[in-house]
């Protein structure tokens, strides 16, 4: 089989280098171009020395004609960029995976409000699938544009959706207490993300709301079949990689902890990248560091009406670049796990 | 005024060294003895080199006769030790502050269940006050034994009690998502707390329940006037010091965010160690590192029925040794802030 | 005694906030103004929440007339700023402590080469003392301008100078392997200092040379009496605060390890902020976190011609703001240790 | 080709889990047994959750008969264990790679002194090769027992040996300032390695000498052809993985920096796991995190007689398990890079 020719637009940030790390070991894909206006001509390995010896590429200026020679183009860009090039590329038969948010939310009024710009490509949405394979695999197979989910939505929905789909909880009041490592803030020069600022400290952030909230609400309603009342408070953890979400919901069913455990195991038994932890154990983010796994535990605290789900991912892998490659595999009929079976780095 | 003569039983752990750090700069207190069976004869400064030049003391074997020469004895010991010496010391007129849990829970059936031992000193409880000055100051003044609160209860209750006391929320379903640095686990040799294990990772723990839960439930009911339905999930943060609790409750009142802000500011306006953050800001644990402050923010997320409170302390200071010294100051009629006005270490 | 009126120019960086932290607890000093062009009107506590409740000041635009009302002005500014205001302020009788490098190097040709600007104030050098009290105390007492030493020079010279002064080593080949936490890089938005970049990594830097090298060479020659051949390689440690220097020199004397230990203890026995560790132990940076101490160990490795000295400081305290306050105390005849006796924060 | 059947003795520590991580992705090797007395019957994935889904194995009690069914046995054990089983296994035709120190030092008097036990297997040394492929590849091919090098020796010797082999430096006085992350201390419960103890701190250790010193001295003399005077001071870095060594030597040649650069590039141009960084750049440990690369820079500081080499590895990969797999590949005639081409995890 011929290798999939991959282009990456905007590969200078953390999701870009993570795509490159993963694709370097992918037997059926080959990165043929990577673009960055600001870094034109710079060798990949000079920007990311971990790639020394793995790539000979240099950053080039984004150019549609060139990108059309690719089978697939990943956008690891700020919001709005994929939107501006999507029509031209899809018209040329190129598939697109957007790691930003341009196609994540179908309700464009909501999207515009949270992202602060007009959405100019409403007509493309019939080619779009939301790239959470565990719940949208069939749509992904048919799509030409994949909206790669946000990290918080990925981890939260894999954890919460079995409760919603099975009508086990009060959907009016679901609480998601999210925690993310600092790589989630990207590689921009930002005083608040300096090592001297974020190390040895923990905080909630996003009191004014987080863009992943409307994304979660829309998709949870879509899959669960009902509007969801969601309170989401994200927090910053003094570590590089990793994300944990602790989800609280009020049980409306009498299901025991053992039954919930069984339900979750059954739900995900064929999913290669969702691991339901054994009863009585809880996942740690290091259990997925560098890997595409999502690990989940579910339990009912003694004396509480709540069910608690904890869900961990590596925000750069299952929360971004790994899931994007998983989507690419689905799009091209490749084994879904190809290039994604790295064991987490522990310790 | 003569200095308060202080004895410390069991000062080899983190709360012990933190007591010593704080008391070294306290103008009205003098540590006259510190005990440890295992470290008898070892100079303080050899165990804790940060104390070199500040203390000439050596660890001695705990001895009641000697301890009775103190005005106050702090117990920085495992659970059960303070209980075993409290009667003898209080009979001799010595005041006690127990940094462990022996006198935190009045319902001794509950206590025994969670701490796995019989409570042998029920009769002492009429000399006990729960050492959360912001809510028990008058009782502390009269007491001879202070049950110094747990770290999670301190941070959580300072954050949540204004809601409860003012009947603003549904008390049947309060959620506390707690996060603590690793110093909370103490100085015992424990593989799970090795730097190579806990660094760069985040996890929930305590799926089977945490001892601070019954403590919070009892005191919150005591102060709020009603039983409280509480779900508490603690998490471990990869940092040494600091604790954050994010508290979720369903509003039963129509109070606006601005009114809540005002209520909190009013509630704590005379408290030297509770700081209500300006509206729109959120506290970070580093804002209290090494200091006795608790900093709190309250807000109502848009589109949610919930009120969210975030509360940070240094688990070793306001969560342990600092609060203990605050209690000592109250017990001896010293200015409550004496020795406790260190500025947090930032960055 | 009236309090010393302190002005701070440029207090938005880490040395600025550290000065404020230390001075908040100084019984004989009062910060009466703090300037920053970019932050004019901002309350100190809004920029540095650890200072909430400790200061009522706001940043003002630097103004000579106002600054002349101070007894002393600290410059926590980029290089070149103190130089531009020093003549006017000293003419008005104001004392100056420059935490930047404007007056550290007397050889202005060397200075200009390393700092990339002309030195316009050669004539002021007769009012200048190099602010390393352990070696320049008498000069400091007489001076009007204090060149507060760099962090690497402070730690290195306190460690190495007893060897040089006593002619014990080959001065042609001294090696200083330096390590610093990231706060040393300041609070500027700098991608290389992001938490996601510097955490969990260690590196040498400054292959092209470091500005602290000519400073060390000049002062070591001045005190040791001979030119010094110095190789200095700085490294970045993934931690916020702290600096360690490991110094290697070839012994030219037959002194035993025990004799060296005795020499060091004797040298520093009256110094309040230099602590020679007991023989056989080695200092850790956490032993001085937040404190003004320098802790030093000296030993002779078995089978080696070398003597090894390890020296630790908190780069922001003894390496910057603490030493500046120590110098202020000397300038004003205050007890040298006043406001500087904080115990290091451990753990 | 049939897969190599691999046994691992003592796989509960960090080098054990790292071997398992690497071998999970090795196309030509299969782990058929793993032993641990203390963990008999425990599933691998229960001890190391990152391995969930990758292995079905359980720990078994070490048993010679069973181990003889393997083609190769890795010993990830305390010192002395490999020695006790080596004769029996090699007699049965099994190859051995010892990740401990039993066969690292040929001078058994020296070995016994540093390791505190008798060496009972002197006669096996004719089957032994020191497993640093870049300098002992031919010997490894012929050997039956591989002494996998220590982490400090690997990084130091790859950095220093080109200088020694080419007679460019004074061999009487080479200084190695080493720095290691805490995973190097292993997974034992050790108070000094607790997160609350080692985080946010830096220190030198090993004042009494480090076991890797005699190993380096012997091998450097062996390859360089002359006795080496070596001063080695190891330091502990607050990070999990990674090691950097800064090597200082006095030039006895007139070689310029450019010539040295060329010499190093030439020396290692065919080595898959040694990367000489471009002139003017310096390696960071994160550039090799999780990878088998050693990255090296060499430069001559201005105005110094010294040459400086900095060399980084991941202590658990090129410093332990990765190099062990590289040696296995050589032993079995497999492509030396097989299973070892993972890109370093960055950020």
C-alpha cells in the first residue's frame, strides 16, 4: 500500500511537534510538507531537536497548490485558519483534520460568540464529522473534514457519555472539575505559563467560561439525546502533559457500583484506546503519558447520591495529535491503532 | 510578658518542622523541648538543616514530667498519641494543641470507624474546642485542648460555610473537589510519594473515602445547623505545598454574583487570615505558600445553577502548623497574628 | 529610630517582589514609593497577590524629585537605568543599591564589551562599593552606591575565596560548574522559560560566555591578589529558586580535608549569613529557600588532586534582594541581620 | 526469523519497567517470563498500569530451569544476583545482559571494595563484554555476558573518549560534573527521594565517592590507553528522567573549536545513537527523554585552557534499558536500532 501523503499546516506548536513525533513511527504515512510563515526555511530538527535524525524537512510557506498534492492536511493552527483553506482543499479531494476548533460546533451562533469571529463556511458542515471515534466512527469514515475534539471534551465525554446514553443520571446538573498540564496552553510566550509562575502552584482558571464548555454541551446533547446542564471549572496543574477530569452526576437509577463497572467495561470492550480501570483503582495521568489511551474509573462514593467518574488522557495525544492520527487511520481505512501503540512513559 | 514555653511531641515530620519554622520567629513563644523516640539526642539542625543557627535543641524522649514544665504542648504525632497523654497534661494545667485527629470528631462512633481505634478519652471533650478560629474563636479561648483541624476541612469550610450559614444552597448535595500537594502525605518512606512517582502526574485518590469527610460533615452541620450531604474527592497535585478546594453547590437563593461577593467580603472583613479575592479573580496556591492566609473566590458560572467557591491554603501552615500557632495565640491572649505575618514566597 | 524611607525603581520583576517581601517584615524600613512606567497606577497587590494585605502602594512613574525624598533607592531595573539616575540621586544625598550590573565591574572596557553599552558614569566609581559584605564590609559602610553582586558571583566567591586568599590552589585553572533555578531568568515572557519547556529538563547554557564571568574574575583577582583563570559553565535547573555552584581547583598545598574544614569554619565564624556545613555533609538549595544564607561544604575527593567546594544560595535572596537589604542595613548602621532571619521554607 | 525469547529477572524496578516498555514495541523479541520473588503472581499490568493492554504476563519466582528456555536473560536486579546465576545460564547457552554492576569492573579487588562483596565468578570474565557498543561492539558480538554500563559512565565516556583516544587533553586531571534525575535512585522507599524532599531543590551528593567512578576510570584507561585522573561529583536534579554530564579537561593540543567539532562529528558519524549537536548549540536532557540517543556538544570557552563537553542521555534508556536492548540486538545479529527509534517526548 502506498503511504498516505501528509501535510501539516502550522506545525510549530506543541500539537505540531506531537503529530511529527507520532507520524515518524507510522508505517503507512509520510509527512511530505510542513508549513509555517514565521519559520520558513528552518529545518524541523533545529526547532525540535528531539526530531534530529527523524526528519529532513524544512518549514515552508503555506501554499495551496503544494498542499493539494497531499492526501491529507492537518491544521495545527490558530482558530480560523483551517476554515479559510478548507473549501479549496476539499474541492481538490484533500482530506482535512483540523486540530483547532473551526468545525467543532455546529451551532455557528454559539461558535461565533465563543471564538469571536464570523464562521464563513457553514456550507462545509455536511462534509464534517466530529472526530471522537468512540462515538462518531461511522460519520468519520464518510467525512472529508474532521473536527478533532478539544482535550477537555475528549476526556470528559469518554467518561460521562455511558451515563447519559443509558439515562442513569440527572442531566440538568453535571459537574466537570477539569485539570490540565501546562502544555495545553501552547508554546506562546506567556508570562503566566513561565516555569517560575506555574511550577509549585495549582489554580482554577477560566472563571468567565471556557470554549470547551459549549463544545461539550452540544456533543453531549447530540449523543445523549437531551440538553445537558453542565458546570465546568478547569484548573492548571504544575506538570507538562496530562489531563484529568473528575465528573460528578446525581444518580437517577439504582445501579450499583458493580453494575456501573460492568456497564463501562461492556461499553468500551472493543475500543482500543479506552481502558476502564479495575474496580477500586483510579487512573493517574502518568499512566497515559505519551500514549493515545484514555483511562477511566467509575465509582459511587459511600453515602452520596453522586456517581464519580475520573478520566485521564495525555492532552497532546488522545487530546490532540494522537486522536488526529486515529482519525486519519479511519479516514484511510488503515488499522485504527497503527502508529498509536506506544506504551506510556513511566516513570 | 514572659514567653510561652512550648513543647513539641513528635516533631520529626513536616508539621513539626513547620511549627519550628514559625515559632523561630515568634516573639512571645519559646520552644523548650521537642521529643522523638527514634531521634533521641539528634540535634534539630541535623535533621532539618534549614533550622541551623535558629535552634540549639536536641530531640529527647517524650517524658510527662518534663512536658509538664511547658505552658503548651503541640502534638505533631500519629493519631492516638495526644489522646494517651492529654489527661495527665491537662490535669497539670498544660494546654494542648493536637495537630492529629484525636479530638476533631465528637461523635466517637464515627471517629473509631474512620481511625480504626477505640477512643479512650470521651470525658475530655468538655475541655476541647475545634481549632478553626473563624468559627470557634470563643470556644477556643475557653478550651484547654485544641483539636487543630485537618487541612481539607480548614480550606473547605472557610470557603463553604458562608453559603450554609446563610441558607443559600441545597445542603443535600455539596461537592468538594480537593487537591493537595504531596507534603500532605507526610515524610514517611512511601513509594507512591517518591519524586519519580508523583512528579508530572495528577490523580484522584481515596476512592474508599477520606478521613476528612466525617470531620467536615460534623462541623459543617454544627455550624450550618443542618446535616450536609457531601461528596468529597481528593486529588494529588505534583507540588510540595499547597491545597485548593473547588466547592460546588446548587443555589436555592436568587443571590447574584455581586451579592455573594459582598456577603463573603462582609463575613470575613475582620478576619486576619481569610482573604476574599476581588471579583473576577481566582486564587492560586502559590499566593499563600509559607503563609497562614486562606484566599477565597466565589462566582456563579454563566448558565449554571451552581455556585462555585475556590479556596486555597498552604496545607502545612493554615492547614496545620500556622493554624496551630494562631490557636496558641488565642489561648494565651496574644495578638492572634503574632508570628504569622510572613508574606507568601512568590515566585 | 526613624524608619529608613525606601524607594524601589522598577519593582515589577522577581527581584522587585522579593525586595517587597523582605522589606514588609523589616522593622526599620518603610517602602514609600515604587515605580514602573508600564504599570503606573496598578496596586502592588494586584500584580503580586502574595502582598495583599501587606502594602497599600501603587506603582508610580519614576520621578527624580519624588525619589529624592527617599533615604535609599533600590534599582531592580534592566542594566543601564541606575547609571542614568545615580548622579542626580547621590548628589541629593540619596543612597543607591543597584541590583543590576551598572557598577559591578570597575574595568569599564570590559563592562562595555559584556553589557553592550557605553558606561557614562566612570566618575561615580569613587562612591561605589561592591556589595559582598563578607569581603567588602568596610567599603560598603563608606559608600553611597552599592553594586549588588550577581547571584553566581555571590555564591561562587563565598565558596572559593578562602582558597584564593590563603594561596592553597592553582589560580590559573579554577572551574565553576554553576546551576540556577529559572527565576534567575526573570519574569519576561520567554518561550525557553515556559513551564512546558524547562520543566523535567536540565541543560548547560551560555556557551558564548556569561556576564557573571568577568565580574567574578575582577573581584576574585581583587581579593585574591592575583589574576584568576576561570572556566564557568552555567546550567539551568528545573526549579524556581535556588543556585548551586560546584567549584573545582587544583590544590597546591598539602592541607588535609580536616584542615580545610577548620579554615572555612574559622573564616566565616562571625558571618551571620555564611554557614559552613559539618564535615561530610553537602548543602541542598532547599536549605536556603527564601533565606539569606549561603551554605558551603568543602572536601577533597579521594584520589584526586582537586579540592571541591559546593555553595548554595537562594538566587533571589542572598543572590539579589536579601543581600541588597543586608547592604542597606550596613549603610544605615542597622543590625546587619535585621529583617533577614527568616528560616528557609522546607519542605 | 523467530523472535528472541527474553526473560527478565527482577523486573519490578524502573529499569525493569523500561525494558518492558521498549520490548513491547520490538518486532523481533518476545518477553516470555519475568520474575520477582516478592511479586509472585501479580500481573505486570497491575504493578505498571502503563503496560495495561501490552502484556499478559505475571511475575513468577525466579527458576533456573525456566530461565534456561529463554534465549537471553536480562538482570534488572540488585548487585550480586546476576553473578549468582550466570554460570548456570551461560552453561545452558543462554545469553545474559546484566543491568547491575556484577561484570562491569574487571579489577575484582577494586570491584569488591566498592560493592562490598566478594566476586565469586572471576572465571566468567572471558565471556564478558562491556556493553558500550560505540567502543566495544566487536567484543559484544562475541560475548555471552554483557555488563551493561552505568548511566554516568555511558554519558561521560561517549563525551570524553574522543579527547582521550586522540591525546588532546591532560589525562591527569579530568573533571566530570554529573547530574541525574531521581529515577536513577530507583523505586525503593527512600525518604530522601520523596517528592516533598527532592522537588524544587538541587544538591551534590556522593561526597564519599560514587561506584561509577572506578568503572569510568577502568574503561577510560582501557580505551584511552593511559591511566586517567578523574574527579567526579554527581548531583541530583529535581526531575524524573535525564542525565547530563559536563566534562572539563585541559587541552594539550592546539585544536580549535571547529576542529574539535569536526573530530566529534567524524568519530560518531556512523553511530545511530550518538548525536553531535551543531556547533554553538547545547543539548538538553528533554531532547532525549524516552529515547536511546546520547547528544553531545563540545566547545572551548573563550579565554580558558579547558575544553568543555556536555553529554545528555535518558538515564533509563541509553543509560540502562535502551542500551541493554541495543546490546541484545548486537548479540543476536538484529539491526542494532530495532525497537529503539522512538522519538524523544518533547514537550
